[in-house]
C-alpha cells in the first residue's frame, strides 16, 4: 500500500505547483503604461518631391522604453527607426506613412496620408477681402482697414419686441486670392468659422470646411467677435491660408413710449432682454454694453401732488443671468443728466455703461449670457419717454 501512495502524493504535489503558477504568475511582464503611437510631420503641407520632411513621434506614449519603426512607402517594411527622423519622397503622389511603437509586449500604430506635389509646383496666395459698414448706428463714420466690422442697427424697435435677437449676414469674399501660376487655378475654398474647433479631426483646428466657395454668405450671425480662416488649394495640390477677425456690434432704439406711475408703492419697470457674450477661450469678448435713456424733465400731463413731484427721474438697472443686480444709475444726480446729444433744457439723459470686465466669470463679476436692462420709474406720475437705446460694442 505504501508503494502506491508515493506516486499519488508526488502527482498531487506537481498538480498544485502547476496550478499555483497559473494562479499567481503575471501574464504581462511588460510596461503598465499605455502604448500609443502619435506622430506629426513638418512641413505639414505644400510638400514637393525632393523636399526633406521631418517626422516626429515624441507625442507617443510612454515617453521612454519603446521602439519606433517607420514605413514611408506602404510596403510594410521598416524604412527608418527612432523617435524622430527625416524622409524625402522622390516623386509626387499620396503616400501612406505608418509609425509603429512597441514596448516589447504591447504595440500601437498610426497612419497618415502625406500628399507630395511636383517639384515645380507653386503655392497659391489666399486673401480675404476686408470691408466694414460705412457708419455705425449713431451715423458716425467707421475707419477700418484690417477687420470686417459690421453694425446691426434696429433704430425703430417696437414696444412689443424688447428682445435683442436680430442677426446679420456676413459676405465672405476670396476673389482676390491668386492661384500661384498662370497654368494653375484654385480648386478649393474652405472657410473655417471657429478656429478653436477641429470639426474634421485632422489635428488642425483652422482648416475645417464649415463653408465652401470663393464668395459666399455667412448667414444668421449674432452680435459677437469671430476669427475666420480661409484655406485654398490650387490645381497643383498646393495650399495657402488667410485669416480675419469679424466684429458684429448692435444698436436698438425704442422711441416715444410711456412709463406708468408708481401708484402702489412699487416702482414701475420695463425689461429689455440682452444676450451678452464673453468667451475668452474662443476670442469672442464684448467690449462694453450701454443703455442710453432720454426723457423729458417734466411731463406735460404731470399732476403736481407734492413738492418737485413733476420733476421726472427714470433710472436704468442691469441684471445678469442669475437675476443679480450688477449696476444702476440711481446715484446719478439730476444735474448730471445732460450729457447726451438729445439733451437740452427740457430733457434728461442717463447712461448705464457695463464694461467688459463685468461679464467675466469670476467671484467679483457677473458672467455673460442672458442679461436684462430695466427702466425703472419710482415717481407717482407716468412719463412719456423720448428714447431708450441699447448698444453692444464688440469692437
């Protein structure tokens, strides 16, 4: 019996040893860092045959302990090694370049198509035509030679429409661009309307084709500040870019309307809705917002129920999106309300100016978004208002 137990015990010991190896031995002895192949190349466009192109894989992960293998002609063979390398394409065409990185256990690859044109090809020259409105909404001339500057003027607003929602059309013209060579012509006009969004995921956030065409209309543009990029390509496959900033400001005017009197102990108010944009990350920042109120010092129908009761005093208040009061004109004295163009011995003018700082998103400011400008009448008598103007300055 003893002779039969020894082989069984030995077999059991071997089985446990084998199982312990299966249970406790690590299956991955390599690096625990993610292995990811990422590369860029320079120049990234207008590469001619014979040009030296630098390929850089330093963005790959991990930063050390990996190998780099490059295939520049799509034949699955290694043409170069190393984190960075140089390569020259001997002929024109579109080449699939592949980078493979490995830490000895895990492997990752990335491919990109590289377009190479003829050695004699000439690049085009992109140019966006600059223009501006002749005047702002106050009939003052606009002197501008660098940007596209436009004003939306609604100078006869209805009392039933106290929401600023008007948009405009921006005409984009690239007809002054040149093809680069008399034998070449422009084949592509791509307009990128948001330089901070890479819509086509090609790694370049300024070459998206949000709109296409030599001369086009960009419609439904709200008041704001915008950075546009134009990318053109000619028949030889060469490209060029141009950029421009577009500023769209706004003025709306409400004329000849009545503010009721404070007969119940509560001020009578009239609200005007204003959308304000302060987006520093996207370069869309308002410069200032202004409310301009003009009204007669004494209303013709005033009933003098007390001393100086007929002396009018209207004020402008500003509230942010959370309905926090940001500023008002109540501390502006009656003798300080004569600075407006329409002010004389019979009229008061009061201005509420909100600087760009007030729209930043900090603890001491009020943020952007949907604001309200409010006219307030604390007096008992009603009053006929001459005008109320809201201006949004983005330039």
